[in-house]
C-alpha cells in the first residue's frame, strides 16, 4: 500500500502546456522555399524534342 501513495499523478494538461510553450518559443529558422524543378524538366524535354526534329529533318533530306 505504501507504493500506491508514492505515485505521482499524471498531468497531461501540464505536458500540453509545456509543448505549446516549446512550439511558441522555437526559434529555428525556416528553410528557404525551394525553386520548382518543373521549368527545368520542360526545358530539357523541349530541347530533346527539338534535337529529335532536327535529326528527322536531316535524315529525311539526306
């Protein structure tokens, strides 16, 4: 019975308050927004298509 009297009560509200304080005081800098890769992919695909068209035209006229 003496062990039962020595238990600490669990306080989930206290943990929540501490977590909210931690989040509010978090001073980590945010990452810079990443540049989208879509324009580079489209440019590469366009260059490959253009080279393909040139090769087809040269092969046709040869």
